[in-house]
């Protein structure tokens, strides 16, 4: 039976305007794509609207059951085959091709004037499918690209031409910068070597100057020791002469005592004995109270030994700070260079995505990783010592300025009035001001209430009000340890639900980032509180002590609990 040709627009869906796919007939007699009508009715349900026919507007009380119209689907397939066969036959007749010639894989052809045509529909390729990134004709757009984002070929060419020109401009700028950097590499190497030699010479001159100063002072100490030696030798010689004279006198006294002991005259005995007795007691007193000539040497040795320890600690601390400052300077310069090269990095990032191998591991620096275990925190440990000149008169600092506690009432000494001490509050500061990128230290608390604080060195120390209290002003932050923990700053307080479970507290400061974190330290690091602020000057650790309280700064050089 011969096939009756049907116009394709009669077989198009009124919703998507494309050829019917899985056609379904609704009760009012109209046909739509199964997926299109289902999506339309689902949208009506979401908007609480009754289902209706998109073509005639007929409303249905309930959602009709959709059934595929198999006859109409077969008619669509037959019509498409008929149209495509007719088009191919017409093309062969025009080109004189044999009906049995092999098929060409080309989907479009080019006319003599250079305009492209779709081979299937003989229509101009003047439509661009942005979804599939393909150039198509209007028929292809209605039949095969329903729901896609469609644009005009000329407009898309103009837009992508602008993108290409922008990419070319950025690439040229990057190439110019790279060329300039390449030219400066050799010069920079020479500058690096020259600056390194200058830095070495300058640092050597400073260290030599310090060594010369130490040698000069050491010579003065040697002169002091020599003078002490002369005084001690003269003292010994004088003592020898005095001792010999005393020995002669005592021998004479011994003879007088023998004569007095042998006398038979009672009156004479009683008259002479009191004076002889006083002379003998005076001789014994002088012999028992002679000074030790070695004492000055011991004092000098202890003083020099203490000075040596202090110089060694200062050198270790300051040279570590020099290294840290140098590293921070490099990071800052690197950040500035990064800001200058934002354009270059953006382009390189877009290009490099296609050059990352599957499974490649991106390196992360140690500074980017936050510590979680105690061993990781100890990498940032810092040495602290208490400053006795800031301690309230009720506090006693001991154990190499590592321990502080309340002094007994009977031995409190307020004779020395240090101008830097806290007058009305039992508080003390450390000597060190912390301002490194990361700092960590631990303290041990024994006894009653205590406050673990950090404060600017200029905190008030004379006031009776809250200005001198840790956490009472904007110049200090304090973790208060009592029945429960609390955090105080600028007269405000945050009550924590955590109660003390261990006597060791860890303090982790990130100065530049502006975070201050407290932990309870045991087998694990128990988070207590994190304060955030913009620190403007170095922070000095400090402590307030309640009754029967003792605080000790932990020695973290060996990392032991």
C-alpha cells in the first residue's frame, strides 16, 4: 500500500514545537509528547491549579491517565523516513549520483558562495546550539534540540570573538611579564649574592663588636678577680701575723693561768681570775669569727655564671626571632608579588587544569595545617619566665622564675617597692612579650581559683578598679578557672559549661591571625575557648592567684607531661 505523505507541522508537539516523541492523546483529543504533557501537569499540581489541555484549555477534574498513541508514533516514524528518502533521492538527481553510491558522512555542505548548508535539510547553518556547542539549521533546532539554549550564529561568533581577543590580550601581557622577569633573572642572581655577602659582613661585624665588648668586660672582671686576690692574700698575711701575735699572747696567758692555778693564796686567785677570764673569752671570740677569704671569688663566679646563662638564653631567643622575622618577611613579599600577578595566576590556573595528572597530590605546607595533637602544638613551644618586679607583694616567685604562689603571712616583705608591680591585685606578668606567628605554652595550676591571662605590657597596675584586673579592660584577655571555666575581656564575661578536669592548661596564640585558644591538656587536647581580636602590641602572659593556689610554668623543652 502506498504511503500518504503528511506535513511535518501536523505531527509537532504544541508544547515543545518539536516532532512528537512517544505521543500521548489526552481526553479532549489533542496529542502531545508524553514527557511534555506530564511535565506541564506536574507544574500545574505544584501551583495548585487543575490540569488542563495546553492547546484548547479544557480543564480536567482529575489528572487523566496518559496512554501512548502507538498508531500516531508509527505514523511519525514513517513520515520521517519518507521525507528523508525523498530528500536523498532529490539530491542524487540534482548531483547525478547513482542511487547505490556510498553515503557521505558529511552533515552539511558548502555552496559556491561559501555559506554552509545542512546536508539533511538543505537549510542554512545559521543557528548555534549553546548547550551542545554545535552549528545547526532551524529544522535541526526544532526537531533534535528541543529545550536547549539556542542562539544566532553571528551573535555567538561576536561574543566568542571577544572572548578570544581578551584571552589573546591576557596571554600577551603574561608573556611580556615573563620575558621581563627572564631578563632580570641574571641580574637578580648577582644582587642576591652581593646582598648575601653584605649581610654576612654586617652580621659578622655586629657579632665581633659584641665579642669585643664581652672581652672588654671580661678583662674588667679579671682585674676585679686580681684585686680580690691581692686583698685576700693581704688579708691572709695579716691574719697570719695577727694569729701569731695572738698565739704568743695566748701562750703567755696560758702561763699565767698555770701560775694562777698553782697559787695557794685564795685572795690573790679571786682578784686575778676575773680579768684573766675576760681576756681568754675575748681571744676565743676573735678566733671563732674569722672571715673566709674565698667568699668574694664564689660570689663573682656565681654572678658570671648567671650572666652566661642569661646571655645564652637571650641569644637563642633573639636568633630564633631573627629567623622567624626573615621567614615572615619572605611570606609578606610573596603575598605582595601574588597580588601583583593576579591576572597571570588567573590565566595560568585556567590553563593548568588541563595539565594536572589524575591522582596528582597537591603539596600543603606545614604552616597551613592546624595542630591537633600535643606533639604538634609543642612545635611552637616558647620559653617563659616570671617577672618578680611585677608581682604583688603577697606573691613569691621561685624555681628560676618559673613558679609563683602566695607567701606566708609572717614572711611577706613589702620593703622593696618596685614601680612596675601590681599594687592592689595578686597578679604577676612574664618578662616575655609574645608576637610571633604562632606561640604555645603550658602552665600547671594547683589549689584554688586562678586566672590565666595575656595582657599588653601597659596594663594598669595601680588602680583599685577593674582596669587593673585581668580581663577587666580591652588590654587583657583572661581564662578564669574556678568551679567552671569562664572567659573575660573588656569587663565582659562568657560562662563555659566545662568544669576543670586536669591541672595543666595549654595556651595557643596566633598573633597575626588574631586568635587566642585555651586547652585542657592530658592524653589529648580538650578545647575550652577561642577568642578573636586584632592584637596591636606584644602580649605578656600573666596570672592571678586565689587562696592556696600555686602556678608553675611548664618546661616544654623535653615535652614531658
